[in-house]
């Protein structure tokens, strides 16, 4: 944990839990590319004031066809992407 503080990482939160907006902080998401985790990230991206900036890092590659299709559907339907 002290290594994270040295890198100025202040808070680690569970994506599945309700989180309060922190527009003064940048957010970094480390996720496994499941439909549920991506939906939760997209929900955060819709909230403009949730964080100062948002970055997503995916643990596994996006090999599954349904996931690629789902991402492209979001891109077309959402102004966030």
C-alpha cells in the first residue's frame, strides 16, 4: 500500500459499490473485460463530474466477439466514446 501512496494514488474503490463523485481526482480503472464491469465503467463515463479524467486498463485481451460488438454498439449510441 505504501508504494501506491508514493505514486500519489489516494483511494482504491470497488467498481461494484456506489462511489461518491470526486471531480478533483483522476480515475484509473483496472478491469477484467466482462459485460458487467464495462457497463459499470460506462455508467461512470456518463457522469461528467464523476472524476477529473478517466483511464481504463483491461487485464485480459478483448478476444470475445460479443464483447467487441458490445463496445461498438456503445460507441455508436453514446456521446462519451
